[in-house]
C-alpha cells in the first residue's frame, strides 16, 4: 500500500495518475461503470521523497507530441514525463526532462 499525496485524471477521465509520499507515480485505470480502479503501471520519480503535485496536459493538433505529466517532487525537482504506451499497450511514463528547483526556505 502507498499513501496518496496527489492525484490527476487524464483528459478522458479513463486514467488516474497518483503520486505518493514514497516518491512513486502510479497509473491506474478508472472504470466508472464498474466502480473499479485498476493499477496498470508505476514509476519511481523521486526515491523516498514525496510527489507534491501532478499536472496532466494533452496537446491538441501537434504532430509528434504525446500527452505529458509535470510532477513537483520534494527532492527539489520538477519532472516532465511523456505519457506513452508500453509493449502491451498500457500507459507508461518516460522522463523527458528534470528541472532543479530551489526550495523556498533556501
């Protein structure tokens, strides 16, 4: 089990991106008709450091652009992920870029 710190739906409401206090991002499938949430994939974004926020963005009418997930991590980074499909057709995250950020108390 994991303690949830932030959540974000994709544009369609099918996938739920869940950040936890251990630094992982979990991709779940949300089925409203069955009232079920199924875990599909997980990525360690910030080992032992909480994911404090997640923002999903699907680009419209842009060739070569996949949906993206921007995550704020307690390791003083912002991480930008591409949301892609794995070999089984399930959504997964691929790190595009990591941005260092100063903590407000530094």
